[in-house]
C-alpha cells in the first residue's frame, strides 16, 4: 500500500535518476524525518521510514 505522503516522497526521491531504491529508507530517515501517526500502535507517533520495508525489487 502506498499512502499519499509516501508517494510524494518517492516522487521527490526519484527526481534524481541516479538514486537506487535501496537507499530510499535511509534517505527518508535523514532528509525527511517527518513524524506521522501510527494508528496500529496505540496511536503513537513514528517516522515514515519506520513503516516501510525495502526489498530487492521494491518496497512493502
């Protein structure tokens, strides 16, 4: 599932064509450390990079 904020960050990340998707998560953590509300975890705040997982061919 792709949420709108994640999609916008992915578009921004890919504006530099030389970037590989495996550095997307570290890029989010360092360049865009935004807090978001995690409703599955007793309504705690977390960061977007904590909610994604990068795999060999994409992200989950």
